[in-house]
C-alpha cells in the first residue's frame, strides 16, 4: 500500500481505477482489505465505472499504531479522509463509510462539506446520534490476557474479530476509548449532502436507518432485510442500493 502523512500520522491507502472518486472508510477493528477487498466492494465499484480509494484508519491495518486515545476521536480521524482527498488532488469525492467509518464520514461531511459529493452511512443508523453503551466492556475484552477470560458476548465478538484481522489490540482499545462519541442531532441536521443510510434489520449496533435519514436534510434510508451488523458489510442488496444511490446523484456532478 502507498502511504502519506496526515496530521503527522502515517496513513496507508490504495487507489484503483479511474472515474468519479469514492473513498471507502472501514469499520472498527477491520481494515481496507477485510472490509472492502475481501467483500468484493472494490471490484463492484470499479465495474460500475468509479475510481475507488481505500485507506486504513489510524491504528488499523498498515497505518500507524497509536496508543493514546487523544488521537482517536472520530472527528480527528475524519481529518485523514479529508487530507487524503486533498493529497490525491481529487477536489471532491463520495464517501462510503461502514460502522465506525460511517461516524468518521459524518464528521468529514460536517468539517469539509465542499469536498464531499455524496455520503453513504453503512451499518450506522440512529445510533450515530445515540452512541454506544458497551464500549467499556469491549475495551476490557480487547485488553484481556486470553479470550477465555471474556464473558460478555459483544466483547468476545469484537476480540475474535480483532484477532482474525490480526489487529493491534492495544491500539484498538485506545481507539475505542474516544472514537465512538455520539454526534448531536443539531450537527446531523447540518450535513446537507445527499446521504444514504443503509442498515440491516437485525443490526442492533447501527440502529434504525430511517430515523437517521429523517434528520438528514437530504437523507434516504435503506433497510437491509435479514441482515445483522457483520453480515450486511458485503451484502448484494447493500451494494445494489449504494450503486443506485450513486447513479441517481451523479447527474448533480456533471464535471466529475
């Protein structure tokens, strides 16, 4: 992967193909390979005529690992996305964020609205505003000496996934300590960008997509039937919904 420096932090990224640019922002404890390549998202969007840019969020994948939670507020991580758009001289791009990546994308939209054409919040509905209540359990699970020491279901799931992705557990714990702060409803109302909110109907992590879409000035909701948080990531109905949304909004940006 190529790398660049964002806010004095080394960030890994890849660029695929040509066409209207879309930046893919992965979720917590994942990376660009697991979230976007293995699920065939990159191939899908390339075939549809888009230039696809992936990055590993700070603390994840091949990007720099940091062990102080001050580096991981979602608003700070959003700077890496915006800086990458500038570094690649894209002018503007669409964003597709999943779970934590959706939260990061929301702050990118707030702080650099002129650089974001459209945005997709995957796996993140109204809980973008409500936040999480079990972060402390998950952090404890990430820092536990052994998997067998973890009794909470959600903590075990995240620990298993983090080990599967060969993540740095201490960096993830620092990240989770500050990256999942909720966004206020007032802030969400200021995201005046075409937005798609896509969440599985069995996704307790993301929450109701329509409740969030109703708050967004240009929001629309998509319920992914029969899917929970993890299984919705690469689902065909998710991909098809995103492509329809992008194509419907491409006419707004004839120069790209």
